[in-house]
C-alpha cells in the first residue's frame, strides 16, 4: 500500500471549528492487510469484537455494543427499553436527539435548560411528567455532565427510564467514575467531529449481558439465529475498518485530550477581560474531554453574535452556533404541545448568544491567539 492519491481541497477556510484526529496512516496498513486477507468486513468480525473489549476497558463500563453511528444507536437504545408514549428531553441539542425519539413513534416533550450547564433543568421536569411519560432522554451538552443524581432520583420516583445522549461525553468522568455508567443506557458518538472518532460510528453503553444481547440483535435486523427473527431490527453494525481504526485511536486518545486541554487553557487566558464575552466556567469534575469551547456573546459586546460569526468567517475562521436554532424551533417539532406552551427562555437565550470556537488537538497556539485577537478587536 504505497500509492496515496491526493486531491485538491478548498483553502477558503483557514481554521474549521473542528478537525478529526487520526493516527499515523502507516499504523493502519497492517490492520488493513489483515482485513483484506480475512475477507471479513462486517457482521461482528475480529476487530469489531476486539474494539468492543478494549473500549469497555478504556471507558471503565460493563458492556459496549458498537454501532454504525450514534443516531442509530440512540434509536436502538430507545427501542431496547420498550418504552411508549412521551419522552422528556431538551430543545438545546443536535437534532438527532429528538429525531431518535420520533423515529420510535414516541413524542418528544421539551423542557428548558439550566443556564449554568446548558443541560436539561431537572427542577422543571416534574411539571412536564404525565401519565404518558415513560423516559427522560438527557444530553451531556458539550461534554458537561448533566445532573445525574437529580435526574435519576426523578426517574426512580416516577418509574421512568433514563437514557443519556452522551455523544459529546467520551472519556468524561464525574465524582463516581465514568459518566457513561449512569442511567439505563448511554450513547456515545465516534463521528469525525468528535473527540474520539472512527470516521463514523457510535456505541451504546449498557449494564448487563441481556441488554447487550438485545442491542446486538437490534443492530443486526433483529436476527436471533439463521432461522429465527423474533423482532424488528435495523442494520446498524459497525464495520471492520472503523473498528480497526478505533483500536488505534485508543492508543492516542489521552494525548488528544491533553492537547485539547492546552487549547482550552490558552483561549481562557487570551479571552479574559473582553467586555461582552463570557467564557463558560467548567464544573469541577474528575476528567473533562474539552470537546467544545463555547463562548456567550452578550449585549455589552460591540457587535452581535451573528456579526462576529461573519467577521470570523471573513478572517478564515469557521466557528459554529451550536445549538442554533433550537430543535423546538424546527419545522418537525413546532406544533408539539410542549413547544406551544413553553418559550424555553434559557435555551433560547443560549442559542442566541453561543459561539463555539475552533478546538482540536493540532490547532496551534498562534492560531488560538489570532482568533482571540480578532474577537478582541471587534469588541472594541
């Protein structure tokens, strides 16, 4: 494998909001040759099983079921719990969170966020619970842990399931260990934009072998054996290439997170004292993954959030308004009862102010300083 075909790429954007981290391509050669020799490309082959095992060890979780992507993982996680009716969730997330609920013929019920964490506000959930409520689908937004104690206390009180959209939370640890061990199920993403990527991919974290068996069956069309398909499943399997890449990525992930920490610290230093720029204060947890760097632009800043977004683009910097617009503002969800009677004031305010700045392991310090100086100059 000596010849690599290179193609031209656009250079209009100097710095993207994120860029995938990849191991040295030479390290993939032996694994690829092994896959070519075996001719086993999917359906839970060697590297798939090995990656599941190594991933469970790294994340310190009992069981992992790999998926082709996190969205299918979320759909399957909801399906595996057998829930019906309504699922309480947040309007401040990527749209896949609500789509997964809707794909299961369940109704999303949106509840506002806590301004201090960007996560669903547990103190508002009880008022949204009805006789149709069967689960809470919470998000660890930006990798910031949701209030798992309050959420799971509510779930126990009302006999609800708790599923975490942990797409942003790979490697995050709270006071009691991996954040992924909370709830009935947690779903992580290995998309190219995430801290840990396998090109595309995801996984559902569960607590027992029976649930893993159900999740494994769901991602393989519901097949139990060659002659038995007792339920309806989907094709959500991760292939051998992505699995092999994941194994290599585990060798580098601690370095990736350390490099992200460096960038996070430098932004905080460079942006300090700029009027109208609020840098989010990280909660005190055992381990962050620094998956995003959100800032909030207030009315004290000289230009609007959207104007700053455009000025950064003009200077070759692609930031993102994560999450704008709110899921509840999108056409598929505008007519839900929970949307009609709730303005989601905190989620709306965050959506109108937030800007996520570029952060990825090989973003150099000079570029972080340049971006910070652009923000400083337009704030004068």
